[in-house]
């Protein structure tokens, strides 16, 4: 990342990455992708179930696709106004929801899910202690149970 872009707000930094990933210079694109992947690998490796090189072991075209999609969506704040999800969560009233989040997920803050359940009264948040962004057996079990809980056979 050029130094001139490092001190901006997070959306400016992400937009700069998005531009680097669209550069006509292949070396620039590959360096930006490699740097992003190194960050992803470092975050995932901190999880109890994380493995080294979780992303860098993937094929180069899969790495580039993931990084370009992430940078594009993140730099545009997923095309949502700041606070829109929480502000408009009242529209979900009466709709049951289940949020499952890994306690060790460093890439997606638990605070977001927590704040959402405060305003989406019909949602239940389950925090899985042994899981991060990549999940775990416990996470898969809890997620499966949450999905099954919406089955008409389970409700009646």
C-alpha cells in the first residue's frame, strides 16, 4: 500500500486496495493480493482451530477473486449507509432469527452481532467459544441446530 494511502480512514484504505487490485500492472495486483492474503492468514492463524496458510494455500486465482470481492464490498461499505442495519432492524420485528458467532473471530467483530440482537428482539445470538471466522465442529453443530430450529417439523 503506498504510504500516502495508509493514514486514511478504513474505507479509504480499502478503496486504495481495490484500486491496486484493478491495476493494469500484474505485479501490482499480485503484490496487493499477497499482502491481503498474508493479513488473512495472520488473523486466522490466531484462532484455536486456525491453520497456517489457510488462505495462501488456495490457488492464486481463488485468492485474487476473494480479495477483489472483499476489497470491493468493504471499500463501499456494502452499499449501506453508516448504521443502516441497526437503524432499520425494527423492520425485522416478528421474524425469528439466529445469529451464530465465533468468540475468536477477529475478522468480524462480535459487537456487531451483539448490537443487532439488542434491536432485533426476535433474534437469538449464540457465541461459540472454540470458534473463530473459520468455524469449528461446535460451530457447525450450533449452526445446524439453529437452522433445524426453523423447520416446521421442529416448531410443531
